[in-house]
């Protein structure tokens, strides 16, 4: 069994990692998504 201290630190580590990953994913995905939309528009126009 994990003691309470280990549980809280594990939970904190997990939530921090989730938080960081979420922001990284947002930073990476937004430009890619914008580029995809721009290229789709370009394909439709030309």
C-alpha cells in the first residue's frame, strides 16, 4: 500500500505532467491545424 504522502505526490506529479502535456499538445496542434486549414482553403481556391 502507498502511504498518504506517496499518493499525494504521485497525484501531483501526474496532474503536473497532464498539465504540461496539454499545453505542449495545444502548442503543437494549433499551428498544424491552422496550416491544414490554410492548405485546404488554398486547394479549394486554386
